[in-house]
């Protein structure tokens, strides 16, 4: 496994500022279309979107478009989405077909990519004899239940590219999860600005005050390995014995926060305001805590009991949890940024996932998708479709995402100010973004790498 960099209280990354150009420049966005997107593995769709032979998804990225299709029971294939006659795009969106038919002049391709028909072929004489008219192929891989594509024929294998996520997240069996809900919109910010709102927990205190109010302040660790960065909780800020932590815990206690009730309330709030990172199984089991545990139960006892109860409830309905020991959970944390454009918040039976893509070459616009995956009893997976929801409000996206959305376009605007000196990253809890920019610079050029800074 590749070397892993760790930041945590007392162990900081080199302080840096991020350059602004990658976020705001059209030239940079164009260069990404040349140097980044054609070189990297990227999640094109979920395998579950292609159940039947002939099911296809059109994956658009920057100026490029790729058809991902179930070409046989066993195989998923990907082709450049371009008619070999005069270049018309062949597909849009997703669907089911036995042929890719070009509506301009009627050329057609089989789903194995071979040419099926050239309209009025005899007009071409023998000039097409022996000529390769098949749709050019794009490499395909599968991991975590996603279909990944890579336009670079010489790219390293997907498993290697994904390390250490491949080894560390494999245990979560993300491939066994299915969509619970999925929603997308076009957002007025750069795709990197969007991802930067979801790969650290430094923002939670200010952006989601309802999540931290009355809780002792948390510290975070971050890790970076391979191209990827992730983070998790590092206990209480200043330690459990700090005056601040004690004060807040006492305040919570005085407010009558019985841990049995507090945990149930927190989960209910999470379900109502995000409908992700927990499941109905947990929410329901947490409501029984007051009946199943004696008064005075500690937070640890409540946590342990809830885990066992939820596991048993799930088992009873046919959802068997993956076996992951606590030590492994402790180092995988809560949030992974997979280079370049996927963020996964994995847990035992659910995952919250964000994908951001550039909207063509516009540096100020991105396609932003949220997908919530869950493990369901076999045969009880709900039918879901992508919902386009352009209104970034609490009413349409629930409170927590609306709070994040509230920052993203304002950051995009603010970064263009003459008064902005560059993003000054937190050397402990914003390592995933800094690491992302270091890796990005390996594709885009060192002139865009994070710049080390020092105090006076
Ligand atoms: S462009 Fe496709 S058939 Fe002419
Ligand atoms: Fe957030």
C-alpha cells in the first residue's frame, strides 16, 4: 500500500495557500479537458443502472461524451459517443437500445461497437472496404458498484489507481448497495469548489450549527494516500478533560440530555435534515433506547446497544452487515475524496456520495450530483431515477445540503475578488483538499501547485 500522510492535533501538514486560477480560469478549464479528464479513472454510472443487455448511460465530461452500455450479459463496454460519418453525437441521457442509430444520415452501430449500417453504402465504392468503422472504445472497470471509465489506453489498472481506497473501502461492500435516492443540479461554481464543500468537517461548526450546538467541539484527523484523501473524528478538541469540553458536556447534561434521548434525537434530526449517513433501521432502533436501557446508561453503553440492536433488526429483514472490525473503521474515518471527482461517506449499510463534473468548459458551472446508497433486502431495492432539482433550497434538498449549497456560489464569486489573496488551508483538517491540489498539479503542471506559506 502507498505511504499515508496523517494530520491530527499536534501533527500538521506544511501550511499552504491554493492558487485561484484552477477555480476561476477558462484556460485552466480547457486544459483540464486535455490533461486531466482524458487521463483519469472516473465513475461514469452505477452498475445497477445497466441491468439489461442494451441498457446505456451517456456520460458527458468537459467536451467529451462517452456511451456506457451493457453489451452482453457479462460485459459492460464504453465507446466515444460520436458518429463515424460526420461526428454527430449518437446518444443523450440514458435508455435501452439494440442499436445506436445516427439520426442525421442513418448510419448505425451494434451495441458491441461494430458498424451495422452505412446508409447508401454503395455510393462510397470500395473506399470503406477494410476500414475500421467501429465506435472507438474507452477502457472500463468496475469497483464499488460503479462503472469506471478511462480514456487513456495506457492508464494503470483501476485497482491500483484507487489505492488505498481499493483496499480500505472494499470491506464496506459498496457494490452491494443500491440507490435510495439521487438528485442533481447545475450549480454556479467550479466543480472543484463544489467538492471542496464536502471533503472536510472544518466547516460543520459554522455551516451546520444545528449539528454541533451543545456538543463538545470535535477535532479531526486527515489522511492522504495515493491520489486520495480522507478524514475522521480525532476525539474532543483539547481532549475530553479540557475545560471547554467539560463545560459543554455539563451544559448538555443540565439541559436534561439523557444519552438515550440525545442519540435518538440526533439520528432523527439527521434523517429529517439529510436523509443520509444513517438508515431507518438506526432511527427506529434509537427510539427504543429509552425502553431497552436503564436510566443512567452512559454514551458508550448507548452506542454499543444501538449498534447491536440495529444489526439484529437488519439481519431479521435480510440485510447482513459486512464484518468490519472497529480498528478498521477507526482508520477509514467518515469521508473519502477519490481523485478527481467522487466523494464517498461510507458506513456499514449506507453511503452518501457526491460527484461533481465541469459543465462543458465553463469554469463557473458544474454538474453536481448527490446519490444515497443503501443495502436493501434482496429483491426489495426501490426503483429510483435521477431527479433534476435546480432549486438549491431546504425545501427541495433538505436543510444540510441547502446549508452547503449556500456557500458554494458565494465562494466562487468571492475567489474572483481583487481582495482575495488565495485559499489559506487549515494544515490539519483541510489536508484532503490540499492533497487533491498537489495531485491535480501532477496532471496540470507545477505552476498550479499549493504554495507553502509561513507566518512572519
Ligand atoms: S453524421 Fe451520423 S450518419 Fe451522418
Ligand atoms: Fe456540509
